C-alpha cells in the first residue's frame, strides 16, 4: 500500500507536470517556424519569379554571385530587424513612435499603400497560376484564390491555420523547384566557380534582389508574426536569431533553385518565350509536366504572398488600439477584397502602380531600418536591457548605407514617374 500510493501519485504528477510542457514547447517552436515561412514566402511572389528569370537570362551563371551577396546582406538586415523587434516585443511602427512621434504613422502609411498595390499583383499571380494549371480565366482564378485566402483567415484559429498553410506551401514550392532544377541539368561546376569568382559583377542586380526580398511589408512579416505569437523578449533571443537566418536561407534556396532551373534550360541553347519566360523554361526542362509544375509554383508563391501582404499590412494598423486589434481579421479580409476588386476592375495590375509601389518599398527600407539601428545603438531600454552584439550593429550600419542608396534610387524613379 505504502509503495503503490506514492507510485501512482508520482505517475500522475509526472503526467500533469510534464505533459503541458511538451505541447507548449512544440507550439512555441511551430510559431517560430510559421514566422520563418511567412517571411520567406512573402518574399517569394510573382515578382520574385519574374525578376529571377530575367536576371538569369541576362547574366547567366554570373548571376550566382549576385544571389550569394544578396543573401548575406539579407541575413545582416533581418538579423537586426528580428532581434530588435523580437526582443522588444513591439511592432516596428510602435518602436518608431517611441523614437520620434509620427515616424511610426508615416511608416505604416507607406507599408499599407505599397502592400495594397503589390497585393493586386499577388492576386493576379494566383490567377495566372490557375490558368497554367487548369486553363481557367485569370480573373476567375484570382477571385477563387482570394476566396481561399479569406477562408484561411475566417476559420477558427485562423492565425494557426495561416502558419500551417504557408509552411506547407513553402515546402511544396521547394520540393517542386528541386525537381525542375535537377531535370534542367544546369552547369553546376560553372555556377560554383562564378559564385566565388564572377566574370561580371552587376551592383544593380544585387540592390534589386535586396529590395525585392526585404522591401516593404516583407521586411517585417516574420518579426511581426513572432511578436503576435508571443515569442518575444530577451529569453527568446536564441529562437529569434535562428529564425531570421533560416527564413533568409529558405528564400535564398528557392531563388537558387529557380536560377539553376532557368540556367540549365538557357545553357542548353533553348530560346525562352518572351511572353512568359519562366513557364517556357519549365516546359523545356520537364515537358508538359513542367508547365503544370510552373502553375503550381506560381499559384503557391502568389497565394502565400497574398496572405503575407494582407496579414503584415494590417499589423501596422491594428496595434494602435485595442478596438483595431479586435478587428484585425475583418480588416485583413477587407484588404484582400479590395485588392481583388481592384484587379477585377482594372483587368491587370497597372505597370505604373507597380513601379510606384516599388519606389515606396525603396523608401520604406531605410526609414524602418534607421529606427531598428537607432534602438539597437541608443535605446537599450526598449530591449529590456538585453546586450546587442557590436558586430551585428556594425554590419547593420554598413547594410543601412546600402539601403540609403536604394532609397535614393527609389526617389529618382518616383521623380521620373511623375514627369
């Protein structure tokens, strides 16, 4: 009796004490994974695919060097962004208003406006993807895909569903791109040589890649998701750092696989169709199956970008009051609806608007990144006293100088647009 009682008690105690911890740890880890893939898939949109294809055709194997450099710069910037936002536990616009009142509001306005225009293109990309898959009208495909995105946010525990969807589609894209890259038989030896000793270095390509993967809402998608998932504060710094690096690497792997697939086709002497070079390359690499795979990849890239743009843009509004926070899901649904309505009314994403939004992205990066570095250097109180690595701050300042160049180029582009 004396032995049986304590044994049963200890077993129950062990169960009740240990079992809640394990699910809690697993939930915390999956929240980080969800934030990682949200950041990565937000960057992998229709523009990402078109941009990578165009540069690969233009520069060939030498484009590998630009990809490698852009990934390193992405890591430096995202390490600073994730660490500052994650450790502080506040969205970047909240931090901006703590540094200088009004900066956060201005940044929010730029993010939401740029995100809305880009989301029109994202919805359009879903329509093109379904058209390649099933041959349905692109407008109808865009509307169907927008409805899918809305349902994801409206179902019970919509944020958890969002995390699972972006992870699933992210893994699917990488798997399909791996298959196409292998089928294309790219000159891997030449790619490796050009990565470390390029025959041509194009700084415009590097800065364009940088702006395309961490410009606008994409810069803050993962970090804001971490804060909303309560994975924040000094105790979470290890998860924050690892997550930022892995997210950039996932984006880099996807770009590298797409680059290898296109390069393999181009190196074989095939001529890509000007109307849709990426679809043409997939077709050359894997025949009819390749064209269908292109449709899947484009749809997955576009729908995850719709999700990422809508969610992240609304985090820049919902943080200003408890009432807005409670209305975040309806606002996300409204954001998707407005984007889709604009696409249906306009017929296609106007090139001028996309250029305008691209210019906004170039302006957003230095503004937000200035806030991040200022807090890292001068406002440790917002980081709860957590020490900030000097090497990270120094490399961040170096990357910040490059963002100023991007911002200047964006201003020049916007000025030319208005002439």
